C-alpha cells in the first residue's frame, strides 16, 4: 500500500462521526498495513518500506514513539494476545509469525 493516510474522527453518541483529522501521513513512502491498539491508545502499525520493515508504534497524537524491526520480512499484520497473553504482540511478516513480550497491554 503506497501513499496512505490515517485519519481520526470524533464518534458521536448516535454513532455518527465528525471532525475528520489527519493523524499519520505516509504519502511519500510505503505505508501501514495491519494495526492494533493498546490500553493507552497507542497504535501498533505493521509497515513495509525500503530499509525499514517492522512495526511502528504511534502515540494517540500520531507521534512515532517506538519501532520493532522484523528484519528483511515485510510486516503485514499485528495483534495482541488475549487474557493472560494480552502483553504479547504477534507480528505476521513474510512467511514468519513473531511473538514479542511488550510492556503494554493490548486493548
């Protein structure tokens, strides 16, 4: 996926959305793919771009606050485990599935 943008919206009580805002802009590079969120609202987004394969971690404000490399395998999807494993992050990349323990808890 190239030239992608991630937008955020306010969700109203009736289910409608308002106030569209650009959160992350990948318009000049390869983009994000699968994503998940932790209990603090941080986004974990699988990215595949030249020289940087892995998972980028963004704050709720859209600032990159971390990065997990998957080496040469392009990251395609990412998800937290459930229950006792909610602190484990699973990353599908190429022909591999990685599991990494993180300090955050998945939502």
